[in-house]
């Protein structure tokens, strides 16, 4: 299986989202006594969305980038 930049970023986004969900669950189980978990959860979920968006932007822009001079085919 070939790992591309897009698939790597999607994997990072997925794992980061899981970390954010885990932090959300931990914050909920603390009953609001631990604001750090809630803050971490929000930031992790923001990071996951940013990674997913970056993966999409890479996919959209890749066909527009010309191959390097002198490069042979795939």
C-alpha cells in the first residue's frame, strides 16, 4: 500500500480526533472540575479539522503542480 501525503494527513486527523474525543470523555467524567481536559479536547478537535482540511487542499492542488523538469513518468 502506497502512503501518500493525503493519506498520512487523514490518518493524523483521525487519530487526533480520537484523542480529542477521549479528552472530551475525560472532561465529562470529571464533572467540569478539570478545565484542562475540556481545553485540550477543543484544541485537538480543531487540529483534527485543520489536518483534514489540509489533506483536502493537497488533493485539490496536486493536479495543478507540474512535474519537476527532467522528471520521468511514474
